């Protein structure tokens, strides 16, 4: 779901089905430089110690955290799916640009053909036709 970096710990909020829990990596030796990022939507495997937040056994859904020893205890198994809202938006935007470019090129080509056709028609109208040149020799 998300990743939060604090000066004393890194916390990964993870969703498993409809349940949320946290994997916490505590920095015992003070703040650390940036840890590796886990892409949003990735499948991860977490290895650590489960700590219950409440010791009451009669609670149906017991909140818990997992304490991990290092960043390597949160392993990325599979990257995020390519089917996402962001990727769909990018694909539709690219498709729109391609369609707009093709339409613009088609319009420009049609305009050029019309101009050349009009120029050719005007040139043909201006030239004397072979019938007009053969008129003095025709028998009427």
C-alpha cells in the first residue's frame, strides 16, 4: 500500500486481501540514508516477528505489526501490474495523439490534393483544347 520513512524507523503498510498490517524496520543506530523503495502495488514477502497490539483473545480481528531485521526481510516477489489507471491514462493519451496526428496529416494531404486539382483544372481551362486547334480543318 505505502511506505513511510522516519528518522527512527521505516514502515511498510501492506494489504493482504482486505486486511492491513505494518512491517516495521527500526533503526537502532540512528537515522539511515534512504532505503530502497518498494513500488506501489508490488507483491511482497515479509519475514519477521509478529507483534500483537492487544492481548485480548476474544477480539475477532486482532491488529498486529511485523518487526523486520533489515530491508532484505521485505522482498519484492512481483512488480506492480501493468494494468493501472496511470498506465491506462498514458495509453489513451498516446492513442489520442496518434489519432490527432493522423487526422491532421490526412487533412493537410487532402488540402494539398484539392489545391493541385484546382491548379490543374485552371491550367487545362487556359490551354486550347485539341478540338479548338482542329476546328479550322473540320468540315461543317
